[in-house]
């Protein structure tokens, strides 16, 4: 399990869960030059996560959100640190 990194002020970086298992804490990465969020836009995906935020070994929580219907949803990240989205 990966631990969420912290900055010099002890603020945690954002993290989600790995899309292949829904349980491995995975940092959400940005492009260091452009400061843009790295995303992977796909048509389909698997729902491997639960409805509660996963914690790392230091008890930092991953990010969750809610669907249009109000269901709690884990934020999925691929092994390259790209946030998985579906734009259509």
C-alpha cells in the first residue's frame, strides 16, 4: 500500500484508489511543467471500490465524491497516476 505524500506544511497530496483493485492507495498526478491534471478519458470502466474512503498506512484518506444520484463513489486512478474520467 502506498502512503499519501505530504508537503513541507504537512498537507496531504490528493489520492484515489487503483482502478484494477479498488483498494490500493494511488496518488493522482499532474504534469509538473503545465500543472495540469493527468486524466484518462474512457467509455467504460469497472467499479471495484466501495462507498467509503480507503485509508493508507498513516490513516490519510483517499478522495471520494458523489454521483448524480447521490451515491458515494471512489475516485479511480490508473497505474500511471491518471485520474479516470468519462467526459460523455
